[in-house]
C-alpha cells in the first residue's frame, strides 16, 4: 500500500490508496481456515458450581 502519511487532503489520499490497491497483486487464497491458529477455549466443568 502506498505511504499516504504526507497527504493531508482526505479525498486525495483516498484516490492514491485506491490506485495502489488496484495495482497490488491479488492475495492468495487461504490454505487454512481463518482463526485455525487461535487458541481454543477450554470448556468449564459442568455440574456443581465451583463456588
């Protein structure tokens, strides 16, 4: 993505960003499902409450 920190005009910055996005190579398809690397949440013990 183009560095647009120097551009103060919002519409101008938007134009530059859009152009850069169009020019960029398309992202590759995912090989693993999203969030597959996320740590899984352990299920709490069922039944009698702990307190």
